[in-house]
């Protein structure tokens, strides 16, 4: 199981939870499991999310490996200039 900290508006879409646990080995599996468990996350995930994995931020790195002991933070895409 991977502990995932949800950032910002993602918390509301996951029934107000700040941290959830899912069974996943990659970024893609993580997103798929989150949508299965928390359907309210689907629209935001479809718009795009970033993954902070042990302090490194990834976007669309679908097959990035996630270890059970990894620090995982999921957040909406950051925009601005």
C-alpha cells in the first residue's frame, strides 16, 4: 500500500481526506486506483495532476515506480507565469 497525501482541491474530491492509501506500483496505477476508490477525483485527474515522489515533481510520468515507503503527494497542475 502507498500512502498518498492529497493537496488543495483534491481533498474535497476525496471526501475531505488529506491522506489516503492505495495499492499501486506506478503513477498510472495510482491514478487508476484513486479514481476507482474516489470517483470525485476523476474530473481533476482528467484535467491533470502532478505527483511529488520523494521530493521530485512528475507530470505524466505514467510508469514511474512508486515504492511503499515513498513520500507521495498528489496535487493539481500548477499554472501561472
